């Protein structure tokens, strides 16, 4: 009898995947990676690569409660989350399908942020990791979802710097008490 390891598979959702495969970088071969993006114009590319077309901020994500192990958002904070309301809505949308203990991996190169997006978040133009993190913390620390910040760092790649924030879902009572 074949060994069925489907229970070991993790569901990883790459939001704002674009036309690359960054969600696959964080996945193991056995994991199930779902790619969602609402802004790819090439319909044939989306069909060929199995990308779900959806505005993942405004609409409820197509997953049941407590079913997703990890969300990956690379460079998704800037183009489609250009204001506080959208960031707040996104975190609420991620919290429902994320399993307790599941993670949200946010990475961005804020130097690429448009001045308009930076201004809406209360940031200066250009890159400053502390400023970027500070702009997101009120949304992360909100009691409207079950996510907490567990790690953050800034990596200097020479020609650009990259911010990384890792959030984790905790039981609601743990967030309220902690």
C-alpha cells in the first residue's frame, strides 16, 4: 500500500504573485501553492499558470476558516495597498483562513514605493525600514484580527534593501490577553 502523505502537505497562498513564482521559493515539493493576483493583464498567462484572478483585499479569500498554512506577499503592500483602509482590510482577510500558528510572510523593497503610496502610509519617499515597519505596526497590533508580529528584519542586497515582516496567527484570547 502506498504511503499517502497528503496530511503533510501545507497550503501556501502567494498573494499578488505577479508573473513569477516567488511562492514556490518558500514551498517544499509536497506543498500545495495557490497563486492569486488581480492585476495581471495577460489572461492566457494566468490560465496557463493557474493563477486565480481576484482582488484579495476587497473580496473574501476562497478558502475555508483555518485552512491556510502560510501567506506570501512579496511587493504586494505598495501597488494595491496604497492606503490604511486597504491594509486593515487585508489583515482581516488573511486572519480568517489562516490556521492558528500559520504565518504571513511580507517582504517589500520600499524604495520602489510611489511617493503617493508612501505619503498615505505617513512615510517619507524612499527607503527606511524602521519607518516602513512603524507605518504597518498599528494595523498589525489591531484587535480586529488574530495576527501578531513575530519577526522583522532589513536585508541590504547592495542595489536595494528588502524589508521582511513575519506575522503569526495566535488564538484570539492570546492576543487579547497579551
